[in-house]
C-alpha cells in the first residue's frame, strides 16, 4: 500500500473515531454559515451565553463527580441512599422545589448524582421539581400572575417531584430501571440501592498520583460529554426562538375550551421557553381569557421537559427512562393544570 493510501486510511480512521455528536455540530454550523450566516452567528452567541450562564453549576457538578470518583467517595454516597428511598424522595422533591436550577442547569448535577450511584427515584423527584420554582421565580410569578398562581406553581413543583419519585420507586421495586444510565455514562448503572465496588476512601486524593490522574480523566470526560449535549441543546433552542415565535404558541393556547389544559400540557412538553420566559406570555394570554389551569399546565410541562433539556436527558439515560421522564412531565402538568383550575383559580 502506498504512502498516500496509508495517509488517507489513517485520516479516515481519525475522522471515524471523532465523536459523532461533535461532527454533527460542526457540520450543522458549517451548513448554517453557508445558508443562514446571520442566524448561525446569532445561534453561536446564544449558545455561548447559555453555557456561560450555567458554567458555575457545570464546574461544581463536574468537580464533585470527579472528586467522588478519584477519592472513592461515590461508593459511600450510594450507601447513604440505601434503605431510605421514601424519605429521600420527599427530601429530594422538597429541595428541588426550592433550588435555583433551570431545566438545563440541573442537568450537570443530575449527571453527577447518577454517576455517583444515587438511586433513580430521588434523583427523578429532584429532576422534575427543580426547574419549576425558586425564590426569584416565585416573586416574578407573583408579580405578573398573582400570589395564588405563585403558590399553586410551588405546590405543583413539589407535587410533580413526589409523583415522579414515587412512581419511579414503584417501577424499580417491580424490577424496572435497574440500569438507568446509558452505556459508558457513570459505568452505565445506578439502580435503586446500587453500590459501587468496595474500596478505601482517600479524601486527600491529590496525594496519590494515580488518583490525581483519575480525577483529571473523569473531569475531562464529563466536561466533553455534558458540553457537547448542552451545546446542541442551546443551539437548537436558539433556532426555535428564531423560527417558532411566541405568537405561534399563543395562537394555539389562547382559549378557554375543555381542551385548553390538555393542549397546553402537550404543547408545553416540547416548548422551548423556560419558566421566566413563559411568565409574560402566560400573563398576556390570561388577560385575553386563557384558562388559568391551561397556563399552569403549560408552565409546568415546559419547565420540566423543554426540548433543550430533553436532549440533555436523552444523552444521559436509557431510552425507556427518557420516555418515562417525558410521560411523568406530561402527567404531572395535566394534574397540576386541572387541580389549579378546580381548586384555586
């Protein structure tokens, strides 16, 4: 074989070994630069701002996951959650309802928890509750939509978290979701009560060369993994903001019919808006006669499972867990919307 053939074959192998997601990102940006250059520049800027906004959460979560791996503390963390799933679901839902994480910002923390071996049920409770409410959002919601709506959304955050946590716990006790993580993510497992391999915990891991190397390797792999999927998420969100304007969603949801709440929940699941962006839209629609329950259903569904967040979830967990997560978001938003319309609105 000639030198040229060997060079071509080597280049082909290197391209083949590049992560396909990074290749897709590069190809998408290249095509965008050719056909829609202004939108591509805008999307890159939007994605950069988005990554920068969650960088503190990302850095802390990656550092914690790498530290747990290098020190051996991930085994202890998993053991803490053994034997107390009910209490942990309650605690995770309550903490999630009060935590300051958005639907994308919570992804790095969830990845760290799952990789450490924390059981899926409390993680799911936190995962579902966390993006829905925090102190800042409570005040903004109260100012734009009123105190009853803010209280109702806080209750919805807690309720959706509890629903998801206990539903997941029930499935796991029946033998489901034993390996929720995708292959290669956190060793592929973290079923209920799972504990990693035995070994001593070395809190000052930096004194050991091998453990320092493990920390660096784990941090780098986690950064690349989360970075690529969050980049995809923010790029997609920017495209949706440009080509699926809020007026389109307003046209679908503006109404007070029987189907308003189910439709709001269905539209809310893939909607691109986070909780803050949805507040003024829902305020305007409610002034035009939209049912308060439909507004609640949309905000709950969109906050938990907007497409950018769903992409990141898809990257972390196996397919059946991903669809379970979407189903919980839809069911929780329906219950929240109907309950709010019946008892508070």
